[in-house]
């Protein structure tokens, strides 16, 4: 059931369909390219949130910390490779004195993203060691505070532009449509994140984080290295969040410390909504949730502008009342056999199957 | 006679309540030892002290000759000393087989082993043990949806999966259907004889403990009241008084 070698034809065709759609989508619907780019980033946010929040049961409101670190780290590398970062931010986004040619721009971007990943991972390892000892509400509140604190810190750090924000390098004209580049980077990242998490969940590590979710005291009593497992899971999530942050900052073209980088009130909450909407603790749940959420968000922003927050609130209420376990959770409850949950009529191993 | 577990003069207070006072007991390698006593006599506190949930105020605890008094729960578990809970704890959101697979021993297993795929031999062992406790049919069901008694059996199977040297059971028959109790006694004996697991059992059901244990300790009011063979304990006037109330 779970073995990778036994992927069914249905499942394989589903994968192929998703990848094929992702590849042709920007050519078919160029008008929605930015929204679709955002969607793939949301998939990454939701998947990584679910790894810690859904699979491990640690509801983090602070994952924006790693996105924000990624946003700034990538932008700083992109600028810092060629210019003085302080002078760049003081000039409010450069202007004529800070021009990047195509090679400089691409070098900065492709060096910035790994740096973003590494710094986000280091931050997760350090913060995780400190706060993952807390459980339940304490952990949730603490991570909420971390996100806000990071926003305040970034908002008072002159070198990266403080409260007036920072502008990532302006793409040179010679590169053509850089948004298409960002689209494919986001799409690629979403695919890699999905595969990485699918792999992680297929190992014993996946069972270990589920065990922590269901009974951390029991897991400890059985000798599991609970602290190390928790920190590792959060760090794993942070790697992808850091890269996604690097892309996100460039996509937005302007980095506000609180509204773009450490946006706990929007992205930080949305990623949780997406995971819960699709189904916490399942692999496809966060993906489905991100798609439904992004479509819903864009539709209401377009057709109910001014009422979009109300619509979002109604969506949350609807989720909580009708799909408390999310879309995948609902399916699992309706069709448990499809998920391998079934009674075996045989009483013993040697008995022949009925 | 090698002693697997040696508890020496352990005391534990919670504020003004003396939960354990100067308790010493020994568990011989390969034996089944019982721990009885009226409610609130300090049995579970002693269990918690031994497995490292809370430090003792005084005294020392040695396991396989090694001082474990100040070690923490997972460290002690990795040495091969495991306990089950009075309030059964299993991983409620996972299937029975998954519960079993993540219960394998972490003794001498590096952290990186967690990133390996599930191995077939473990799955085979998990199914064998689930069959042993009578849960084979339900192995693909979500553990949290099993009945209380079945969860208790699953918890026992998980402990066996870990293959500890010493297993401490906190009221293994509480809440189990009386007709299943005999089967459980047989399984406990079998775990002891065939799998070589030493058992220390807290039990209120006198018929069970007298059938099972070779040696019994009795606690009352946090103190060790009596110790000896089941027959001696049964006829000990102090034990009878403690249970029924002396005049």
C-alpha cells in the first residue's frame, strides 16, 4: 500500500496530469501567471506547515519566520554580491546607480536561494531547540510571538531598509519575462517539496512524528529521541520555506518587513487554513487546500472586493462546521478502505485469505 | 542470582504528602514480581520514579548494575526498561501495525536509522506479535478506534515489540473482560518464559497476581509493608489489614 514501488496506474496518471498542467499553464493562462506562481508557493507553505502542524501535531503560527529570513537573505545576497547593501537600501531600491546585468541578476538569484535555505534551516534548528520543548497552546502562542518579534526586528534594522522596506534587484530587460522564470522556479520547488515530504513520510521518521502527535509521553517512554525528531522536522520544513521566501520576495518586487516578509497575519494564518481545509496530516490535503484557497481568495478579491475578508471568514466557519477534518479527512472517514483501513477476516497469519 | 533492578531506600514527597518512604525492592533477572497495595499506597509513584518521570528525593535505583537514578525517561527506555501506563497510551491516530513498527527498540540504533525505509522483518514481527495478543484481524484499523481492552492488548504488544529486559506493567488486567483475563495471564507468562522478559507488575486482582508472580511486594501508605512468596503474602495479617482496614 505504502511502498513507492507499487504506485498504481491511477496515481501515476494523476501525477503526470498535475505536472503536465503545471508546465503548460503559464502559456495557456498568461493572465493568471502571478496568481499561479503564488499558488505553487502556497502549496510549499501548506505542505511544510502540515509536516509539523498536521503530521507532528505542533501547531506553529511562526513559520513566517523562515519565509521572512528567506526573503531577506536572498535579497541581501542578490544585492550584496555587487553593491554595498547599506548604500543600496539607503537609496530606496537603487535607481540609476544600482543596475544589475543579466548574469549578475541570475547569479545573485541562484546563490541567494541556497543561502536563504541554509539561514532558515539554522534559524529553525536554533529556535526549535528553544521552543519545541513547549507543547500545545504554549508552543502555538510562542511561535506567534516569534513571528511578530522577527517582523519588529527587521522593521528596525537600517541595513536592510528598516520600516521602509527593501526592493529586490530590478530584473534587467534582457531577461524577458522574469515572472515566467519565477513561475517555473515556484512550480519546481512545489514538486521537489512534495516529493521530499512524501519520501520523509515513507520512512520511519514519518511514523515517529505521527507518534509524537498521538502521544509524546508514550513516544518518550518508548525511547524515541523526541526532541531531536521535532527539531529535525521543523528544520526540514524551514529549508523549503527559506527558498520559497527567496522567490516570494522577488515575485512581490518589494519587501515590507511586516506585510511581505514576516506576514503572520496573512501568509502565516493562510498556510494553516490551507492545510486544515485540505486535511491536516495527509500528503495531498495541503495541496488541495492550497488550490481551493487560492482560487477562493482570487475570486473574492476580484468579485467581492471590500467583502473579501468576510468571505474568508465564512469559508473558515464552513470548514470548521462541515469539514472539521478537511477535504481529505472527510474522504478518509467516508471511504476508509481506500486508505488501507480495514478489517482482515483472517484470525491468524497462516490462515488462507478469504 | 543477578538482580536486574535494585531500588534502594527510595523516598518521594509531593509537598507534604509522602508518596514513597524508604522503599527498597529487587527484581531478579527472569522473574515475575508483583507489586500490590491499596489505592494511593504509592505504587504508581514508585513506577514513575524508576522510569525517570520524576527524580526521587532520596535513594538510588540501579538497572543491570548501572545507576539510573538521575537518567531521563527516553534514556532509561533505551537501556531496556519499559513501562505500560495505567491509563492506556497508544498512538490513537495510527493503525495497529504502525503503532507496532514505531515501537521497535532504539537501543544502539543511530538517529539516522529513522530515515531508512520500513523493513520487512519488522513488519513480520509486528504481525506475529499482534497475532500473539489476538489483534491480527484488526491490525489495519486505527488504534484509537479499538475498545479499551483491545488498546491495552495493543500496548502490551508494543512493549513486546520493543523487546525490553524489564517490563513494568501498571494494572495490565484492569478494564479487561474477565473471560479474557486468563488468556492475558498466559500471555504474560509466555512473554516471560519465551521472550525472556522480566516482569514487574502492579495489580489489584489478587487471583491474577497470585497466579502470576513468584515474589510479591506490598505497599501501604507509601511504605513497604510486606514482601515474600504469594502464599505468605496472602496469609500476612498486615496485608489483610491494609486491604480490609484494621481495627
